DNA sequence: CCCCTAGGTTCCCTCAGGGAACTTAGCAGG
DNA sequence: CCTGCTAAGTTCCCTGAGGGAACCTAGGGG
C-alpha cells in the first residue's frame, strides 16, 4: 500500500496523522502513558499482533515519541516510556476519549474517568483558547494561512476562503 | 486484515479510534469541516483513491458524522457536511494540529493558524479542565474506573493501578 | 537438563489500499 | 444528432500491510 506518506504535506494535521493516524498507535500510546510499558503487557492488553507491535514501537522510538529503556540487566530487558513529545500527545487522546464518551458511551456511562489532581475533581477536558480561556469550536474559529507555506492538500483552500470571505 | 474491530472494547479511545484511527478519516474530516464538501474536491485535495474515499464517506455517513445532501437536482449532485457529532471532532483535529505544529513545523512556522473569532486573536488551543480552567496534562491527572465497565484492554490496568498507588 | 520468561523475528495467508479505467445522467455546443 | 463535459461513484487488477502462530535468543531456576 505504501500508505501514501503524508509527512511531506504542508499541513500539521497530515503530519501528525502520518504517525498517529493508525488504529494501533493511539492505543499503544494510551497504554504507555497509563503505565503499561513492557512489550508482552502491551501485546496482551491490546491483542495486537506482536509483529505489528514491534513495528509500531520501533517507529515511535524513531520519531522520538517513546524511548526504549533497560529496566534490568540480568537477563537484559527493555521497556518503553513516553518522552516529552510523547506525553504531549495526551491531549489528542483526551479529545478522542471525550468524543467517544459523549457519542458512544452506553447507558452506564463512560468506561473511564479522568481525575484532575490540580482541582481534585473528575474532569471533562475542553479545548480552550490560550488567550481568553473560552472554548474553541469549529463555529467560533476561522483558518488563516500561516507562515509555513500555504500549498498542498487542504491548505490550498484556506488561501481561497479567507481573502474573499472569512467563513 | 479485518483490522481487529475495536468498537466493542470498553474504552472510549478505542471506540473513537475504530472510526478515526485511519490515515484518511482525519484528513477527510478536516476538509469537510473547512468547507471542502464535494467528492471530487476532496479526492483531488487529498490525492486519495476514489474507491477509498467512497468507502470512508459511506462509513462516516453511516456513523452519523457526516450527512450526504443534494445540492442540485438537474443533474442530481450530492455533497457532504458535518453533523453536530462531526463538528465535535474538531477538538481532536486541533489537538493533532497543535502537536504537529509544535514538533514538526519547519523553521518558517506552522502552515496554518487558527483565528479565534470570540477574542479576535490567533490561538493555540489548550486542553483545560471544565471545572477549574487549568491545563490538563498526563502529569496532573489520574485515571479512575468509570461506571461503564472496567474490563477490556487498557481499562483492566486502571483497576490495578488506582487502588494501590495513584500513579 | 529442561523449561520458563521477555522481547522480539519469521513464516504464510488474506484482505484493504493504490491507481486507473469504466459507468451513469444531465446538459452544452457544433 | 452526436460528441464531450462534469460530478459522483464503481470495478478491475496488483501490491503489500496486518493477523496468527511458530520460532529464536539469552539468562535464570528447579
């Protein structure tokens, strides 16, 4: 398939998707971030093929999202931990989880809750503006061309939309 | 491949990933949300195989994320628009974009900026707690079992982690 | 001596994705 | 009238990625 590599496209969604837009990668990151760090544990937890898991982990290490660390010497054993870059994928997982909770939770409610240690409450995370703190939605934002080029899939349209009408 | 359907797993990340954890789906949603609504336009914009695009659109309509609407009668032509459920995927895209901007933007900066109409500024969206408004990160949160069952991949670990030590 | 554990690698098979040609249906031009 | 264009798919064949299970390697332990 060669999966049409998207990393060269001038769109950060495409770049992120090139790595993260894989059924397993998100779940592997969830596991690692939640504390499941060993190969066999992840494999068993997800029911993923060991071959695919090895490939995904190698890719994630290569991308600097995970690090492979030796946790004992005799015999040598390695496990995986999130780097800063990896930890910052947490909001993506939260966004996915919130959406899944809202639209797919059964009558019993969501299978998992997130406790916000800072304020001591169960939280539903919200995407807000760093400046005003108000929620950011599709309806109260508009795309603008950025400095990093405005060509390629998707971005091309922004150049057409914005100058004419700010919709 | 049958891709090991994850929708039956008691984890909202897995459920969302089952739909969204696909290289193309995120990009299709980005296009539709940004105003690219016609089949040929999306196909051309993304460079996606028409066969796969038809399949993804059908799936998204089936899931209630998009609606197929007739925009002219003679000849009959249909395009695609996001439902409320679809629009709420926007935070997921924003999270992906923010992450991609931070870690993959070239020296020129991000290819696209988001203008927050509410406050009139270019925004970097942040995941915050709905209660206290403070940022939500992996380090200041802890997972708790929810009402919707605590079995299945990933969730099983929460039950082991939380009662013993809140790490 | 054999087996166990942990972290992979190798094998074969199937099926999803890529790419391009074909289909359908109305309208437009010569 | 015949040809061509547009938009939205559908069909075809081919490749290669994912699933599943067996195998490999290296250090302990009984």
